[in-house]
C-alpha cells in the first residue's frame, strides 16, 4: 500500500480560534488537529453545513455589492488569491489597499448584530488577525450584511412550515408563503438596517501567539502519526 503523504500542519485562518485556547490546545484544539489529520488519512475533509451557512454562500456576491455600494468602493470582486506563510493559510473575501474586508451574511434580522458595539464571536477576531498577518495589512473590516434569501431557500422554508402546520394538499398557501417571505426579504430596507461594520486593528500580541500554538499542533500530529 502506498504511503500517505501528510503535509506540514498550517492553521486555516477561519479555524485559528480552535487552537488558541487560553491554557493550550485544550480539547477543542486537539479534536481539530485529529480531524485535520483524518482528512488526509481518509481523503476528505469533515464537512459542516446548515441553512445559515447555505444562505451565507448564496448571498456572497450580494453582500460584496452592498459593502461596495455603501462605502463607495466601486466595483469589487471577491478575492481569489490564497495566502500562505510558515504557519497559516487563508483566502480573505476582499483585499483592499490597507485593509482586509470580510463579509458575514446574517440569516435574518434577529441574527444581525444591529445594536452590538463589539464583535461577540471571537472566531472572527482570530480569523481577522490571521488574515492581517497573511496579507500584511493593518485593518480588518468585518461586515455583517442582511440580504434577501434566494427564492429556492424561501420555498424550502415555506414547505417546512407547510408540513409543520399540517396543511392539507400540495397547493401553496399564498398567505403563509407571503408571511415566510416577509421574514426573508430585506432589500427594501435602508442601508443602515442591512449593513453593520466592525473595524478591528492589527494586534501583534495576538498574531505572535499563533506560531507557538501551530508548533504544538505539529507535535500532536507527529504523536498521532506514530501511534
């Protein structure tokens, strides 16, 4: 049997927080490393999907267009250049002159951080610092956008509710459909209700902690490979 080649461990920017526990890797970091190693041993990556991530992916271009329009950026295209250094890798959404801009598409008005004054999700802060390190930029702009769900997603939510309410027949109930759609369409609202931006400066103290933790991950990979 051919020997499976395992590359040197680098942390993906979107996953940096998983290995940055306050007291070492912890269970979260160790489990992440185990899954990373399994992805090469078995030939596929562990996947996670939900309606929230599905909407985020479907609305990616709409989110970029909203950010560009509100900020006067002109035409923006999603970045496709993946960056690597000795310890990390990542592909930011937007790479501008002095900043990295990343877009998170909220599921609905109640997951949109309209009144928040700071980023609650530390995963995104670590992701941003890793991007700033990789792309050598000074500012991470984290944009939350609230966009219309695509028609197929609205339809899926409708039929889910259709079944929940045990509505007879296969005909669309127009009243229920309109109600579902009203909670998933936002383009009629003013921009300030659809875009929330957090500006996060580069933090060298955070960045300087990443290499040491990646080395811990590499040590764990070697231990697991030799079991």
